[in-house]
C-alpha cells in the first residue's frame, strides 16, 4: 500500500463511483478542491482510495474519504486516515473534523473521533460532524 499526494481531479472518479453514483459527475467536483491537499492509496499502481484535506489555522477538515468497493474491508481507508491524522499533528493542528455519514460513525470512532451530534442532511444522506482534539 502506497500513499501519495494526488491532484484533486484524480479524486473525482472514486468520489463519484463510491459516494454519489446517482448524481451527475460534476456533483463531486468541489469548488474548494483547489484549496485542499489530496491523498490517494495505490495498490499495484492503481488508485483505490482517496481523501481531501483542508487546513485552516490550527484545524484540518478532511472530506470525501472513499475506497473502491472491491478494495473495501482491507484496512486501506484506515491506513489513509492514520496517515492524515499524523500529518495534521505534525503540522500543529489542534482539531481534525469531518462531516461523517451517520452510518460510518463507528468507523471514525476507531480513530478517537467523537460525535458532536451536530447533524444535517444532504441529498438524502444524513451526516454528523465528528472531531478529534489533539
């Protein structure tokens, strides 16, 4: 498993396929993408998992964690999350947060993230804000 910085445009296909397959492709192209740092996991030179990170002051928000279906359940996204949490600490972040799909709360909880119980809905999906403080 190799983790590397990637371009925002490299995240779009996986975002679309995994997270929003019923939406137009443009739906996964964030206007903020140019402000973020994007990372991908490569298996045998194939991009299989992605995340986008946005630093602001002493906080980092990560967005759009997605792993191709045939590679899920192998610890790939967990490795990617460990990587970006370590990166956030190294850069002096005091807080890391995300808008988690509510059905993924347990996954993020494994990394010490806690539910703030601030919830919202977007396109039929329920989200909650989760965070970890350093």
